[in-house]
């Protein structure tokens, strides 16, 4: 971690990324979040989408295969990071559908990400249905945070 922090201070992004990946590989349960940060930095700091998506596929099939929170994070980075101009929705869909399966279609945050993927894929009916389910399963505060997305999807459905 010290190596990553020192490299970060100098803007040595390649060293930061490889250090974070190394930590995640040592103990995916403890340091898995660093893998997600490394993945995001491949887009935001290196502008290397092919490498990032290769790493995402490796995580989906490997260290994240049974970790719905990490799968959700992979998909969320793809669909919500401003620096990603042409998100690979196939990779996002693969990650979020696996997360949804692992959570038995009952995790509101996973469902929220799934609805976002549907929206970006142009699956308007599915995004509305999925977002409604996310809101119904969420606690009141989270439901409030998820509502604007539902409003956006409903507006798109009314336009289409």
C-alpha cells in the first residue's frame, strides 16, 4: 500500500494500478475494492479501455465470480464513469446479471445497476420494471435516492 501511495503522489499511475492489483490478488476478500479502483484508473488515468475490459473479464470469471458487491462495482464503474464514452455494455451486463443471480434478484443496489444497464441498452420496459423492484426492496432513504432514476426511465418510456 505504501508503494501505491507513493506512486499516487507522483502521478505514476502504472505503478499505482499494479500495486492495487497485487493487493487485491493477495487477499480478494480483504482488498477486493482495490481491484475495482485499479480497474477504474485504467480508464481515468491511463485511458486504456481494452486493458480495463480485459481486467474486468478476468475479475468476473475469477476473483469476483462469487462476490456480488464486486460484480456490481465492476458494472457500475462501466455505466457511471464519465471518462468512459462508449461503455462496453456486454461486459457490464455479464457482471451485473451474475451479481443479480447471486443475490436472488433481491438486492436493491444490484437491481439499480441492472436497471441502468437496461436503460443504456435501450430496454425501456425492463429498466422501469427493474428500478421499481429496486425501490420496493430498498430501505426508505435508499428508495428516495433511487427514485430519480425511475423518473428518468419513465420519461424515456413516455417519449418512446
